[in-house]
């Protein structure tokens, strides 16, 4: 007997590959924003403490510059999280709804944790702008954000463990529990946290290029970004190895025999190496180099893209072994609706690209946090 709830009798209104593609593309953007936010917040907090201990104006200035940008990054985290959530529900609803109900108390709490952390980021930015200490609200925001990410990892690992669903429901029908018995969970969660350092590092290297050539914070941001990218990538690689080792042998074997997944795995390794080298180059450079910063940003983006593909492989292969084949759905494509959707999607993406361009070209405002 299948452990999954019955499939929705209404067929899918668009080809499955299109849902998958849109899911993965939007999830890459969500994950990129999440990692920039977590890494940025940790680095900014560390800098704000170190700046006062060492009386370093560069550290204080860099910490304020990051804190000032974090509420905007959070807006991207939230808005870019909604599309993959909708596509994931269409594709994996039977598994995802079940796991969400099983950890319902924690899952619902995400809304309140999110509001609290968003407020904490705004509050921290305001204090940094008025040159006041923001360690306490910043730490509180970080704690809430890390809790949210842990709850997400719990749900995404529980949705592929149908074998434990019944016993978990019996243990807590109210949903006051987490997927704590899963050996893959800790390293998977740590993997995403470690990945925040290369993402934030690349963003700092790009930010350094936008500073005046004479500004002492410019080379500092480049070196800090380089260290963060290089050291973070080493940590991430260790967590990646541990996460993959915790997967069943047939899942790992399945990844290596599928050309798409195998290419993604090799792309991950190649981009991790480029990110490490670009990070070391940035960390040891005297003046910011556009080539190093762009290479590291591109490597981080492709590294996140390959992470998303491998994560997708782990989910599909694990679910298939449990009797849930995501590709086995009835599809009746409504092409006119698909057409309208795609036009709106491309239009929205173009509008966002235009707005980012406007921000990039905007006249620089003098920022003073030290
Ligand atoms: C502070 C806020 C947030 C953080 C730190 C965060 C972090 C994460 C992390 C770490 C994952 C990967 C979990 C894993 O695979 O183990 C994830 C997945 C996901 N997040 Fe977020 N997230 C945040 C907010 C949101 C919001 C507001 C939404 C939607 C409204 C969202 C939608 C998603 C979706 C849909 C996935 C999984 C996609 C899939 O499996 O198909 N996230 N998030």
C-alpha cells in the first residue's frame, strides 16, 4: 500500500518539465538571496564586534554598509521564495503537505519568526546608520533566521521520508515535533549555512568595486570577501561530502548514472575550485580587481545552480524508491494559459533586471558608519 495521499484528480495544466524548470530557476534565486543574507549578517556582526575591539574604522564602516543592505536582501529572500513554494506544491504536494502537517507547529511559526527577523534587520540597520551599537538586535535577527532555515531543512528532509510519517503522526498529532531522527539533516542544514560565506564573500567583492578608488574600505571589502569566499567554500565542501555520504547508496548511484545530475555534480566541484581560487586571489590582492570579483560571483551563482540540481536529484531519486515518481502525472496542457504566464514571467524578470540596473547606475550616496 502506498504511504502517499491520493493524487489530485485534476491534471497538471502545463508540461512537467516546465514546472521543474521554473521551480529550479526561481529556487536558485531564492537560495542565492538566503545565503547572501545569512553570510552577510554573520560577517557584519563579527565586524561590528572586532571594529570596537581594534578601533578599526574600516571594519565599522564595512559592518554598517552590510547592515544597511540586509533589509533589502530579506525582501528578495521572501519574494523569491514564493514562486518555488508554489511550484513545489504542484509537483510534490502529496509529500510536502504531509511533512508540513507533521511539523505543523514549527512550520506555522515561520511566519512569526520571519516578521521578528525582518524587524530585527530594519532595527539593526537604523542603529548602524545612526552610528549606535546594533549587536543585540542583529544577534536576535540571526538566531531567528537560522531557526527558519533549520525548520525549512526539517521539512524538506521529512518530505522524502514517508517511512516515518505514521509513527511521527502517532507521536504528535498536533505537529509539535521536528525531523530529528534523520541522520542527513544536520549536515544538510550546515551545508546551506556554510554556503552563505562564499555567497556573501562574492557580494562583498562586487560591493568593493562600487567604492571610490581612494576609499580605504574598498581594498578591505575585497580582502574580506576573498577570505569569506575561500574559507566558506572549504567548509561547504566538507558539509557537501558529509551530506552525500548520508544518502543511501542507490541515490548516490542514481546521481552518477544520470547525465544531467552527473554533470551538475562535476559542475559543483569545478565551480567550488574556481570560487576557492578567486577567493584566495581576492584575499591577497592589494587593490580590487573586477575580474576576480566577477569570476567569484559567476562561480558562486553556478555553484548554487548545481546545488539546486543535485538537491532535486536527491529528492526525486529518494521519492521514486519509496513509490512516488514525480514524472508520473497526468498532464493536459492549456497552452493559452501557459503563454500568458510566460509573457508575464519574462516581463516581470525584465522589470526586475531593469530596476537592478537603475540601482547599479544610481549616483553613489555618501555612507558614513564609522
Ligand atoms: C529568513 C527567511 C528564510 C530562510 C533563512 C530560508 C532558508 C531556506 C533554506 C536553507 C532552504 C533549503 C532547505 C533544504 O533543502 O534543506 C529553503 C528552501 C525553501 N524555501 Fe526558504 N528561507 C526563508 C524564507 C522563505 C520564504 C518566506 C519562502 C516562501 C514564501 C521560502 C520558500 C522556500 C522554498 C519553497 C524552499 C524549498 C523549495 C523546494 O524544496 O522545492 N523560504 N529556504
